[in-house]
C-alpha cells in the first residue's frame, strides 16, 4: 500500500473522507509520506513505564510536520484532541 495513492484512489470512488486506525507502523507510513492532514489523539490520565514505541514508528522526517490544535474535549480526565496540518 502506498499512502500517497490511497486518498486519491478512494476519492475516485466517491469516498472523500479517510479514517485510518492502526498501530505505529501504519501511522508512520502515512507520516513519512506526508499523507496525514489530521490527527486525533486521546490522552489518558494514567501513567506507566516501559519500552513502548512512539505513536508513529518508522523512517524519521528531516523536517517535522507542523500541526495545530483544532479541538479538545474532556471527559473523566481523558482528553480527546484533534490536530490539523497547519
């Protein structure tokens, strides 16, 4: 799968909104291809330690993409955030 080609291929079929759910590897592929225009991120009020990866794994970007906060909702101490490409 080529992340750059996914959205245009689906748009040709009338599917103009794409929600991608997966692990760090899939998200990393979209980030590396600069094919991500929005990120929904939930922050939990729990703290743990361990060897977990970043939310996006894979190839590093020479220049990080800049996103801006679009919305925040809170419920039970959880923060539900939405960021958009600036």
